[in-house]
């Protein structure tokens, strides 16, 4: 998947997480190769996104009208705004541009080029 397994369906970026693939499996590893059972996943966004073959919810044609992702992104809190910003950036610029930007981050969020 060219590094896109580090982008969560919701827009979270796992690439800078110290626990990614240690204590946190992220939302894609194991489901993509069927070594984990997607039907047992608890996250509605992940089930929908991966079942439809998308990399993120932002890739879906129903993104703007989807109650599941929009209610998630509209939760109060800084991180939800950053997830939305990530998905909007991916929608406008693509996964490769997002990964190129995120590779310089030292935390879960970072700055985007103007």
C-alpha cells in the first residue's frame, strides 16, 4: 500500500506513534492481508472504509454526507479537527502528498504546506 497503511481510515497518522505495531496495531495492519478478522472490528469507520476498498474515509464518494465519519469529525477536541484537516488535505492533494508532508512530523500532527 506504499505507506498508506500508516494513515488511519479517520485521518489519524500512525507513522510517528511509538506504540504503532508494538502495543497498537493501528486500523489497517492485519485486516489488509486478512490475518485479522474485519468482521470482529469494533470501529464502524474502519469496517466501512476497508470493506469498500478505500484507504481513508476521505476517498469515499459519500464522505460529505456520511453520518458516521462526520459525527466523528465533529466531536469537540483538537485531535478531531486535526483528523478532519488530514482527510481534507488528502482529498485535495492525495495520499502521496500527505505522506510526504507527514514524514517530517515528530508527533501525531504537523504543519501542512501552503
